[in-house]
């Protein structure tokens, strides 16, 4: 069994079989020889190293084929022009169809070429497990829209939150922590996730595996249905690092029971530890 197949099997067993990682290894041991189990242990160690060194290239990472790299480059540049044209806040809610229409109507953006659209569709509908992302995919259709009546813009943040559980959780946090905590990222449309994910891959020579260790592929981000990120004022980019766990804001959030992480430490989803990411109970 190769590493990719093993990790898919491992993750499926954890998520769908109800095993904790230790229990899973015991279950594997019943069915495999000692030599095979040692190989599995090596795979797990290799996997955990990748997660801790998430921003580095690793042997076995999956890169875009060379002939598609130019599509990655042109798509990222067009998405950046599109975001600049509609504004960052509006871009958080922009749907795929709205993006196509806006690009077509503004010459400074330029209409999406057919091969770019095919490339975006391939990224969205492709199997992210092939390059190492094993999380769920809450958004199934590329053309799904965020209904503006279902979200509310949070003052002085430039971000939106879904009404209901997400907004109520945020209000509880603010009531108890006040200015000790800030909203750093809320609702993200598929197009916003495209820009974040593809730009990360573009900055790293088309390495899809590296990009997926930090950013969920389009359709796979729970920011699209409820989750949000928080931080400590004045902590800047460190709010998106493990250093956030050293802040008063994180400690207080943990103490009050608000930390229910989507991507905990040493998770088996192919995603780095995200202590700033607040998980909202949704249908998934």
C-alpha cells in the first residue's frame, strides 16, 4: 500500500470507523504483519512531519503539470483584479456566476478564458485527496451562492458572518472578551477560497499539496457555511500561527469553552494545526 492510499484508508477509518488514532493502530496491527505495521508507523511519522513543516516542499508532494501552470498564473492574476474591482468585502460573497459576469463587463478584469474556466472546474471538482487533503467538502456545487439575506457584515472588520449559530457564537465571545478578541476572517465564497488556495500554490511553484496543508481547496472550506477565525488585537499575522496559543485571547477562549477546533493538533485531515479557527456546529 503506498502512502497516499494508506492515508486515505487511515483517515476514513478514523472519521467513519470511530477509531481514535491509537485504537486504529491496534486495529491495523491485528490485520498486518509486524513489517507492514512498521511501514505504517513510518508513514504516520512522515505525515506528522509534513504537517509540522507545512510550508515546505516535501518528497511526494503533488505539483500542477507544467502545461497547466500558466493557467494557474493567469487565473490568480484575474482573480486579484476581480477582487480589486469589486472590493475585498464584496469579494467574500461573490459567486462563480457573478465573478464571470463582472469579469466580462469590466475590461480591467477581462473575461475568463475557456481554458481558465475548465481549469477552475477541474480544481473544484477534482479529488483533493490525491494531493493530501482529507477533510470534508461542505460545498458540492461550483455555482452555489451565498444569499446576502443569510449573512451580516461585522462592523470595523470588513468580514461577514452567517446569521444564526455563527453570529450568536461571535456575539457571546464579544460579550465575554470584548476588545480582547477580534474577528480576522468570516464568510468566504468559493471565489475567495479559489484566490487564497491558488495564490498559495502559485507562490510555491504549483505545489497543490503544500497549498492544501494551509488552505482548504475550493469547496472544502467551512468558512463557506459557518466557521470563522479570531485573533488578538495587535498580534498581526501571528494570529494565523501556532503562536496564537500563547495569547491571552486564546487562553480566555479556551477557558470559556469557545475553542472547538475544526483542525486540532496532529489531526489526520492533511491540514496544519489551526488554533484560531472556530468550529461552528453545522450539518457536517
